[in-house]
C-alpha cells in the first residue's frame, strides 16, 4: 500500500505568481471533500457576482479587485472539479472491469 500523500498543482489562474507553482491540493482525499471544497468556491464566486450586479453604477472602481477574486475562486474550483471528474472516471472503469460477465444462451453462448 502506498502511504505517500499525492498532491496536484492548482491551475495557473490560482497561482498568482509568474514563477514555479506554490499552491497544491491533495488528490488522495475523499472525492466528496474535494467536491465540497470546489463547490464552496463556486458559491463564493456566485456571491461576488451577485454583489457586482447589485452595485450602483457609480461605484465600479472595485470591479478589478472583484474580478481578481473571481479568477482565483473559479480557477481553484475548476481544477478541483477536473480532479473529481478524473476520479469518477477511474471509479467507473474499475466498476466496469469488475462487472460480472453475462453469458447468453444461443449462438456461441452457454446453453
């Protein structure tokens, strides 16, 4: 059994630096936890968009800061959801490989 912790770099949009990646997330955790973390970032992004939509037109000076925050949140969520998708695909492949084989009677089958 491999007890090593697996990490994956966050997407470029999450890094916030032009150098080597510094932000990572664990990929060896329960996919449900990863999904919950990603959706919490999506919820935060939606809240920011709602606040932006409700801003009076004369107060648009903070739009750049809000857009930066949205970029980080959405980039984080996207990377995590892509990992969850990969884990689900892997799970489906394993499940299909373990599925019982159905033998049909008749042509070439067991009678």
